[in-house]
């Protein structure tokens, strides 16, 4: 699952957002047990015109188990 | 002692007014009924043991009390009692969540620094929030808002920032978007941050 989708649909423990002057937002998410945090970058964040610019694929054993639920 | 009468569905109804007096009693009661309108249990004894043992892979114990007046008195005197309040229970069973954000905030402009939408099927309880100016000592003020419903949850401000714990958590339902907006009036752009922490139930 992509990080952006995970952020919207699943509970995470930590969210860091950096709102940049060019109107984009860099977001990283982290969940207990993960090996690392995962990032994605959005333009027009939180609006109908939201556009994902960069999006990491989450590769975690815990995540894969949850995918099948 | 007892009476049986015909039921429209064909099931017999039983009424057993019963008084049992004894020095030692073992009463095992299994009830299977379509409805159980009243089950009065009055126990008066010098020593009482009421064991409720529930074993199952999936157990739901719902206690619903509806009444014009309800008094639920629980007095416990013991050397050790394990009852967990919501905060402790949530720390072990809920998903703790902390959302941080920062942005370059132009002077005089209310600017969003945090945005979070509560996932489907979850309820967010916010226990604390904070905002501040990362670059200088200039004052800021901020608001914590449920954007979806256009409801402000809290306001705060401070010399360079503030952190506010809530005496009761702010509850936000699934699908609702929570934001923190910050404003500073220093006359120049300043990097400001916001944070809220809570749990997802």
C-alpha cells in the first residue's frame, strides 16, 4: 500500500507534515514496529484538487499482515 | 408453588416464586428464553461469592442502563484492585497518534500547519495540542479546528508558543478533518509549528 493511502485509511502513530512555500506538503508517517517512516508529497493537500507527487510503497511485515484483514 | 399457562407461540410460561433458606446453597441457573423481562437477584449473606467467568475467543459484554434515575454504586475495598481508566486503557489498547506540522507563516496570515483526517471506523480523542514560532520570540496564536464541521475545538496563544493539555479529551469522529492554524504578526515571515496528540479508538 502506498504511504498516501495508508495515511488516509489506516491508523498511524506519528505524522510529520512540512508545508512548503510552493504549496506542496511533505508528509511522513510512522507506526510502531515499522523499520522506518514512509514519505509522500502532495500538492493542494486537503483539497479536491489534491495531487500526489511522490509516494513511497510501504514494505513492512506488519503492514502486509494488515493488508489481508 | 408454580403455575404453567399456554403461550400464543406454544411455549409454556413458568412462574416460580421461590424462597430458599439454608446454611449452604449451591444454585446453578441456566436460562434460555426469548425474552427475560425481569431477573431480580437479591443476596443477603454474611459471605458472598459471585463469580462471573467469561471465556471465549470473542466476548462482548455490554451493560446498558436506561432509566429516569440510575444509581450504580461500586464500593471496592481490597489490597489490590485492577481497574483501568480510559487513559491507561487507551495507552495499551488504542492507537496513539501524534501529528506535527510546520509551515512558513506570513505575518498576519492565518496559516494551516497541520491537517489530519480521522480514519474510517475510528474515533480520535485529542489529549493535548501545541503551537509555536520556531524562528523568533514573536507571539503567535493558533486554533484547533474540525474543518469538516466548521467547528473550532480550541484556541491558544503565547509569547513564543504554548502547549495545552485538555482536562477532557476533544472527540472527533471518523472522516472528520482536524487542522491547526497559526497566525503571527511579527512583520516578517516566520516558520511556525503545530502539534496535537491523542488516541484512535
